[in-house]
C-alpha cells in the first residue's frame, strides 16, 4: 500500500526561514517514517504565488496536494498541520478534507491536531515542556503569537497561565491580533517595573512577517514601541519550527496518528 504524509502550514516566502523550520521538520519526518512519501502544502495563496514568481518554486494548496496524492495512487494519507491553535486556517483545512473525502479514492485520510487545544491543560503543559529549553527562567521574555478571531484564541490565554505553572513566570504572551493584547503586555511590564526584555516570535516560522511586526525600524513594530516606553529590547528571531523540542512534539503526534490507523 502506498502511504503519504502531508505537512500543511501557512507557509513563508522567506527561503532561509523555510529551510530552518518547515523543511527541517519535513526532513525529520522523512527519516523516521521511511515507508511514507512526504508532501508539502501551504495555506497562503499569496505566499505560494510569491514563491512561484520570485523563485520558480511550486507549492500546492492543501486541496491541490490532496488531488495530486490521489492521482499518484496513494491509498493512505496522514495530514499533519503545523498550526499553533484551531484557528481559521485549521478549520478551513478540516472542511477541505471533509469535502474531498466524499468522492476520494483514498482508503484512509486522517488529520492531526494543532499544538494547542482549548481546555486541554495537559497538552499545553506538554507543549511548553517540549520547548522549555529555549527560555531562561530569570529572563523576562515577551513572546508574540499571531492570535485568532475564533474561540481558539482562548488557547493563548491558557498558554500565558501555563508558562507560569511550568516555572516560567517571566514569560508574557502577547497577540498581534486578539488576546492577550500587546497593550496588556505593556501594562504588565510597567506594573512590574521591567526595563529590559527578550522579544521573540511564537510562530512556526520567523519570516518576513515576524521581522516586520516585531523588530523592524517601523514605529509600529513591537520593538519600537517598547523602546519608546524606555524598555530595552533584546531580540531572538527563531521560529518554533526551528526548535528541536517543537519538532519532537509533532513527531510524537505523528507516531500516535500512525499507530492508531
């Protein structure tokens, strides 16, 4: 039986960031699950278009990848999304897969979970412990999540609390969109008389989006705003996808998905 794994993410047109995160994870998946062919899909059509026009690199949308995998004669497909929460993109992915299943010739299609699930404290703790080595207990750290307008935004509030339960009480979670807001982070820093922070993205890829919103010279970037508030900023531009612990977390998910087939 021909078997495939499809890795789905929002994507990035930052080639260096792509190689350091998503491609690194794909490489580990190929090495561990040798009986599976590994495919890639990006959710963002804007990124897909940019990669094609600028680098002549073709990346499929999730639907295009499903069609290709079926046409190539695969019978079993495991889809692992590289998402933090069950946001808009994850919900659309599930809808696309459910619709595709109705007339698909594939015998089995299963979809994995994002990193965080609402009200699943054990999973949130497990996720934090997987990446804990990338944080310093005594270093005040502001982590920037994307945020979502769906109910899954609750996961980020739970994440902020979970950092404290896991011994990282100096980590503050702020969302570019949604809650906890950046204003809340600023207020928390001032209330605690904090004058120096480490700023890092809490995104799969530390690409152009992270650099622009967080550490660029734009007056609207988080770094610029913090510095105007007389808070010294040290930056650490590393995507979650670059972290070995993050990769291990999703590899464990994949092992369980495949073992349960």
